[in-house]
C-alpha cells in the first residue's frame, strides 16, 4: 500500500469509527470514493495456524466424507498463513459499485441479481446469480480499483495476463491463482472453514484442533457457524442462519439482508445459510497428510460452495458440509453468492 493510500485510509478510519459506534452491525455499503475505508472496516484478520484434523465421532453421516466431514479430517494437518476474510457476504450494492467502475477499466462481468428470485429489492441483499468466473473477475476488479494497478491481482491466465472477462470461457478455463499476490480473491475451502468455525476460547461446543500449548478452539463440525447447539436445535440455528425454518415468504424461501442475525466466533455474519458461498477450490476428496495453504486440484469439473443457503434444512448448513454437485464454474443460481478474502 503506497503513502497516498495510507493517508486516504487514515482519514476514512475516523469517519468509520464514528459511523459504527451507534450501530455495530451496520451493513450499508459506502460510496465508491470511500471504498478504501469500507474494506478496512469490513475485513477480519485471522492469524496463521496449524490445524490438526479430527473427524469428530459425535456425528455420523455415513461414508460420504466428500460431502460431510470438511477439510480438517483425522490424520491431516493443515497449515494456513495469516489472511483476511470479509465480515459479510458481498451485497448487491457493493457488487454494483465495483462492477460499474470495473467496466470503465475494460472488465466484463455478469450482471448478477439482487438476492433470490422472490426476495424484496434491497441494496444490502447478497448478490446472487453469479458464476464462479464472475466472482473471481470481480475480485480482480476490486483489487485494481483499490491498488490503482493490476500488480496485486490474484487471478491470472497462463501465468501473466490478468483475468478481466468472465464471459470468455476459453480464457477463464485457464485461470490460475497466483498465491504470491495480496489482492482480493475467493477464500479457499480451508480458509472458509477456519473462519466459520474459529472461536476465541474453549466452550462446551468446541474442540481443540491445536496443541495443549497452542490450542485452536473450533466449533464442533455438526454446528452451524456461530450456533451454540448442533443442527437439531431449531432456535440455535435460526439465531445465526437463514434456513428453511425462518426464511419463508409466502410459498417461497428467500434471501435476507446481510448481517441481521447473530455473528459467529470471529464476528462474521451469515457464514451458514442465506446464500451458498463460492470457494476457490475445485472439488476433490480431502486427502490425509500435511498440507500448507491448500488450494485444491489444478483442474476439475465442479467448484465447491460452503455454508448452505436459505431454503436448506439446517443439516445442510453445518460448517463441515461441502456442496459441489452440478456446480461448474459457469453455473449460477439465485442462492449462490460469495465473500472475498486476501492474504494479510
């Protein structure tokens, strides 16, 4: 970040400190000319960690580990570098502000839509109906707007060309993740799961995935993100996630404005329910062993989403559930959105 950006951020931090004192869970997206301050306020820092996997014995989903057991399984250690992740799912308003500016920088990104088909029109609805390609190209656009250049863009084609056109499937199929860049991007599966399950201290519904000397307290994997009881508790699930038990509007299940329910252990919202969230990874079976900053296989058929969505039963919104069937990078639906991340 250059000197000019630091000065801009310093000015906006004063503004945001005043704005957020009166409303801790304020989710209205700020104007594009104040984008630096919004990002500073909306990103959550997560320190690097080595997660020692445990396939918990208190849940039994059969043998379908590719669906149910998440990324932190027994006999697997996942080392993650420090990173930041969005406090909220990307809203319809923020999506459009970035997209409109991106068009002037020669980006081509799908329009998306405001929430689900039957939801009310509101700026703080999550953006939906976007492909994986739309999401990653939008992240590149946000990076270029923020840094004033494409040097930190994380998604490139054939090692050098920045991905700027989500409609060009021939080129998008060649997108790779340049992990040396600090630009905005989708979280990896492991990053998403750590953010969804991390708690600040030991509780009756957590398990230590670290060591005695350096504990890592993760929410038990049969819980929804932030829930104090497992998926069988309707009240506990409804407190943290929009799911089929609390999102009905007439005969439809609809998305809701971001950030209106209880936050999870890191003060992030809607990591379970509301909309499924695109992750970077292609789907693959989670293998045992020691891995560092895993990003999934280089090629594949389906991209993974995590977190469940507004018309799903709570069991499909638990932190360990991996959804991928039919989700090619070109797939889009009114119940899929995303949140962005970046390396710290």
